[in-house]
C-alpha cells in the first residue's frame, strides 16, 4: 500500500483548517502510515465464513420502556420563562408567514 505523503497530510490539514508545524505534519504522516500498515495486516486475515456484523461484540438494548408517569403542571413548568401566553412558552418569530 502506498505511503501517505507529507503533501497529502498538508492538503488534508488545509482542508480541515488546521495550522500544523512541520514537526506536527511529520508526526501525523508517520501515525497515518502506521494506521495504514494495520489495514494491510487486516486485509491478510482469512474472513471466509464470517458473516457481516455491525458490532464486534453482541449488544443488547439498554433503553428502558417508556412509561407514563407523573408530570408537572404546565403553570409550574413555565413559571420562570421570560415570556408566556396561556401556559405556553412565547418565543420571538423566526419565520415569516406567507
């Protein structure tokens, strides 16, 4: 696999609007090349018979079920709002009506 060049790193840094010193550019270049070496190693692995996965380990849904619970009265919710109307928040207009 071809190595990442200093010009390529400089170009990506420019696109990302990152001001990097020459030493930082060289460090990033070396690190990117090490990462690319790992990809070469991964490409050599035998993955025959291994199905597609979205996660490396099995996961379970950690979310709780939605349950209706006690709620605060609307008047209490809006009591500290800077501007209200009939227990609703009042906000500035941000879209013009046609």
